C-alpha cells in the first residue's frame, strides 16, 4: 500500500479550528480519523500478506488513535453525569438543532448545488423535506397536552403575580401563574352522606395525586420536573425541542423525526456523491481520497460526517419510538417497568413490553393516531419556535 506524505507544519500558515499538530510535529485534521495513518497501514499490510506483526505495531496504532482523539471524553461523561440529574429548561439544544438544520441546507445550496451534480428534482425534494420538518417542529412546539383540573373539581385558586421560572411558558399562555387546587376526590360515588367530597382519598388517588400541581392526574399522565407541570400521557422530556412529548404533540414529534431522518439521509447521499463520485455512498463516508485538497469539498465532507452522527442518534430514537408505539407504551412507562422489574424485555432490552396497555399491533397504532382527538381544541395563539 502506498504511503502518503504528511503535510509539513508551516509556522506562517495558522491552523484552523479543525486542525492540530500531531505527536510527530506534523499538521493533521480531526476529521481525518484513521486516514493517512502509516502505523495502521503497516499493520493492515502485514495482516493482508500474512506476515508477522512488528513488536510495537499495536502500541503505535493505539498511540496514533489516542493522539487523534483529542477530546477529554472522561471529563465530558463526568460533566454529563453531574448535570443530567439537575438539568433544567434551556434553549441551547433547540437553538443548536435549528441552526444546524438551516446551516446544512445553506451549505447544500451554496456549495453542492453549484457543482452541477444535483438536478432540480433533487433540490426540490431536499427543500420540501426541510420545510416540512420545520413545519412539523413548529406544530410539536405548540404543547404536549397539560393536565388541567375541571372547573367542577376546583377547590381553590392561588395566583402569583410573578410567574415562577421553572413553569413551562406554554402552560401559562402569557397569563399570571395560577395554581388551581383540585379536590382529591371528584366522582359522585366518593362523596359522603352530606353530599360533600370526602377528605381522605383512596389509595389509587393518592398515587395519582400531584403534590406540586395540586391536581389528580389521569392514567398514564406524569409530572415533568423540568417543565414543572403534569403532562397527559407523558413520554419523555426532549431537550432538543425544549419541551415534553405528550398526548398532544407525540404524533407531530414522531413525524418530525421521520421527516428529518429521511431528508438528512437523502441529503447526505447527494453530498457524498458530489464530493466523492468514484466511491459508493457508504465507502465515501469512510474513505474519500483527496477530499481535503479543496476547501469546498473538505467543508462538505466534514458536514456530511456531522449530519451522519446526528442522524444516527435520531434514527435510534425513531426506532425506539416506533417500538414503543407498537407495544402501546411510553418511554416513561418503560423506565418505570425496568426500575420495578415488571416489564418483559426482548432483543437484549431493545423492546420492553409492560403488558398493561398493549392490545395488538393494529389497535395500538389506531389508539396512538387518534389519541389527540380526545383533547380540547388547541389554543389559536401562535407559539414561537425559539
């Protein structure tokens, strides 16, 4: 295998944000990964020729990998572990997601389309996918469906002139924060002989009573400690949309994932075919010779890798969501079943069947697609994306 000469370090030419000086004092790029690695090439050549490996061959390969992985992974994992349990509402991840989406689309228009490898139909497909993804995301941000007490169940109301910072703004809807304290029992068969509600709730109502929101939650509802409110059919709190996923926006959230994954995969394939026309799509992602010789191709290839990493994570989330819907369970119920060891796990824990609400594949999807019909009409007031 022919070895490539590394680019010598030029003191007058400054390093960009993606470049660094390796352990041999030569200029290298973080997106190179295992490209231009002489130690790895020597080890692979010896393996292909069935020759014995050198004594320090594995040591040199590991040293090169450690030299190129210039990220303090232990510090990142420790930081995530310490902050994940105390995370709060933040627009950072939502802003990052929206900026990345529009920047990748701008890069596709400015760098890939002028190369002449993308026709009008392909450009229209990518543009339509991005537009539909943004529309679906805006619809998802309208609200997950909040647990609000019925007027007949209202016991008293406490009004705060200054809304608390840990309460979801969509729940307040621009009004002053009011804590509506509901009766712990509300059905007629729970009243005493005098016709008034009983003070002591039953065991099931004790379990569904939220001491923070002062309401009796319906079945499958849960309290989000990040949003500070109770959500109907709570699935999970998604930091990428800075909101919960519940009964009102679960369908649009799933549609957003589908549109983004399909658009991203199609866009990545067009970019790789443009910058690496001699290679297949999968091979071009891992081996694209001379891609860093030009600034345009290097930028497109690096962004294709970034999009691939993000798409891979969202694809995994999409698969989990489709599995949960097929078994009529939520991510919150899955975590509770695993914690209490009441669920049945399949495929090494990828599928968790709680066995409580599952009524068959077709019935589960029908219930999921029609569950928003039981909600009250949404508020016509528009919701800001960010």
